[in-house]
C-alpha cells in the first residue's frame, strides 16, 4: 500500500469518535481494533467470533480507493456490496445504520432473510440435506441446507464441509438466477473448482452427492495433507534461522 494512501486513511481515522464508541462485544462478536495496512488493504477494525468461525472487517481498499466491509464465514470471505463507498462520512453512516444488524444476522439464522426462490426449491426442508453426516472424511458439516447462507451474486451456501486445521473445505452452492447447484473446494484456502456437482434439481444433486462427495473430500484431504507435509519437510531441510554464530 502506498505511503500517501496510508497517510490519507490515518488522517480520516484520527480521533474517529464512532470507532472509539464501538462496544467491545456485540452479538457474540469481539471487537479488535487494527488500524494497520495489510497488502493493498488498510484494515480498520474487525468483529470476530472464534466459536462461530465468522468475522466482519472494515477496511480501505487501495485498488478501488473505497471503504468496504468484508465478512468471513468459515473459509469463505466476501465483500458486502451495500457498504462500499469512497466517502468516509458515508461509510460511517452505513456502519451506524447496518453493522449491528449484520452481526446479528451472522450470529443467528433468520429464516425471513431467505429468498422465496430458495424456499420454493425446498432446500430448507430437503430430507437428504437434513440427514447429511456431521463429520465425513475428517471434515465437519459447518453449513447445512436447513440453514443456508446468502453471499453475493444471488448465491447461497447450502453445504459446507470444513477442516479448519487444514484450511480446506468442500462447498455446495445454489444460485437463484441460474437455478443451478454448483461446488467449489478450498485447499489451504486456495479455491479449486470442479463440475461434478453441477445440477438443476435436488434429486440430481442428491445423486451427485452420493457419487462424488466422499471421493471429493478424500481428494481435498489428500492434497491438503501432501502440501502440508511438503512445507514441513522444506522447513526442516532449511533448518532454523540461527543468525550470526556466537564466539
């Protein structure tokens, strides 16, 4: 991040009364003030919950010269478009109007927030979805069809099997505009796409889950563990950094 950008943001944040008055705990999330650059972003503050594996972070994005709010749900991170603005005063107003309700939404599932299209698809009452194993191939069921999570561009997360220790997952989405189910994996938090779960109806998705879910989870675990082992072997071969030899 450019020094002039850092200085600009710090000037706008200097003595920011809103930040000083934020509660330390809000809807199960703990406040952490950051006010530091990270890559091309200047992170201002975050509300995070380790138990929920969720967070909401206010930041300035140098690439677009805008203030934004990103949320993290499990391993999936996205920018909430309703908070994007280049005007600091407008950003404060948006936070005042919507941040608390966003945290409440992240804390507790609200059926009223779910699109009528998702309801008509009968995803929330899908029998197979309600019978998914809590754990599978070492992954935990983090998001299930009865409690889908809305993200951007008309998509909902309906299934998310996660291994947080390996930062790896297999996720199934439903997009209301395309009327389509699709999937994405993450291996050490790097997206990995295949098309084995692409389908348009729940019966078709059920068949694909029966055929491909376990092999896909096994593949993701195998690749994540292999990458982890390779990193550890490389670190071991390089040895500790000892600095200058002592006399």
